[in-house]
C-alpha cells in the first residue's frame, strides 16, 4: 500500500497552485461581503466562478456568497440564479445546507412578489429539514410560507400554516426543547393570523335591509374581537418590530370599525330632519370607539419611545393619532352629516407590513431576513 501510494499520480504543482489561488480569492470575496461591500463582493465572487479548477466544495461556498452579495445590492433575480446554481450541486435531499439555500431563495422570490414561487420553494425548504431540526427553524420557514400565502390572497391555507407554526412553538415551549434566541418569527406568525382576521373583518360590507344590517354588524363585531385578541397575542411576544406593527394595525382596526358604522347605509324611511338627528346620535355613540383607537395609538407610541425604537409604523401612528384628535376637536363641524372616513381602505396605512427595516440589524435578527 505504501509503495502503491508512492507511485500514484497526485495533483500537479500548477493545479495545486491554482486551487490555492481560488481559495484566497474566495476568502477575499467573503471578506468584502462581511464588510458590507456588496458590489465588490459580487465582482470577486464572479471572478472566482470563472476559474475552471473549482471543486464542488468551493462552488458551495461561492454560489451562496454570490447570492448574498446580490441580495445586499438589491438584485434578487441574480440572487435566485446563484442559489439555483448552489442547489444544482450534489447535496443530500434532507440537509440543513439545502434547507437554508431554499429558504433564502424563497425569501428572495418574496422580495420580487413572486408569491406562488416563494411558497413552493419554502415548502421544499421545510421538506429538506432533518428530523431533529430546531423548532425555531421550523417556525421561521412556516412564518415565511404564511407570509407568501397571505400576500397571494390564500387566506385559508395561510391559517393552516400558521396553526402548524403555533403548534411547533407551543410544543417547544411546553417541552423546553429550545430557548429561542429571537421572537421575530413568533411575532410574525401571530401578526399574520391577526391580519387574516383583519382582512375577513374588512371584507364584510354592511348593507340594507335593516335585518341584514344587524347581521352584518354582529359578524363584523365578532371578527373585530378575534382580530383584537390576535394583535394582542402578537404584542405579547414582545418583539419590538411586531409590537409596533400590531399596535398600529389594532388602532387602525378600530378606525375601520368606526367608518363601517358611520358610513353604513341609512334607513330609507328617515327624512332629512331625522337623518341629521341620526348622525348626531351616531357620533355620540361612536365616541368610545374613537377613544379606544386613540388609547391604542398612544400606547403604541409610548412603547416605541420607551424602547427607543422607531419604524414606519411609529410615524404612521403619530399621523393617525393627530387625525383622531383633530376629529374630536371638530366635533361641532358638519352637524347632521357623517364625519369623513378615518381610514379609507387602500391608503398606505391599510397595507400589511413589509419586512423589518434596517433597524432590525441592530436587534440581532436571524441572518435570512429579506422578505
């Protein structure tokens, strides 16, 4: 055996030199990526890929590195192509590396609003997890999948995915199998449960005759209660980004409820004088709804200021609070007429939140955060 090894042909010195050069180039590219120099990292990784002597292990470093570099410069199409290149390398069907590559590719597809593609990729990522994968990893992938489903309008499948995520989290808490290092994705999964209920609430239109109006109001109130509970469950996770998002949307929910009642169809048998009385009495009866929305918005701002944390929701909460306070001050304006809508559907504040902003970087969130 020793003699045989002595006479076996090994790599030439030139090939070994090229391999060493490639390794050094990869390290330089990785250093540029770590230094947040995405454009330089892209150039360096692409140059390495042109080398003909790369082995599969080196390519498995280069393709994901190139994909992340593309992510950092906002080129998600190229990031997806790079993840595809990595996934074409020989990898086990069930493997954490494969699962992570698929998860990041699914997140990049979500950035491009390719929701169906994103969901399918995240399903594949979940299937690639090993049996002993951490609960936090499972919750993350399920939360991302639910986000894609919600964004594509698949609300029932979204709820089923969120049920699974909540069960994984509850089991981990009950069995103490993992101490979650971040509750970002726990907050995310609960927020989108509330968002589904909020969307259902929003979809109910109050219509005549009066018997139907009563049923519509009852159904809307029931969904308001459910959505309120779900937003409060989001707040209980105590992740400041989702606390801010849930607090704002909860206040917005009460604004929408106010609008639904204020601008509901008026019974046709009311004459002009009776309509004026109707609206003034309605304003008085709805005052507690306005007060509730104000209270929620004030608490949201208070929490953000106490934690020294600001998102787009903080700014929108301030604007909403000013709008409500103006409404109270103008209570004697437009006598006998409905107030203008507080939260017209379709405005910027009615949207689902985008991914966490750059502020999240300071909160040590998991690395795969593009959404």
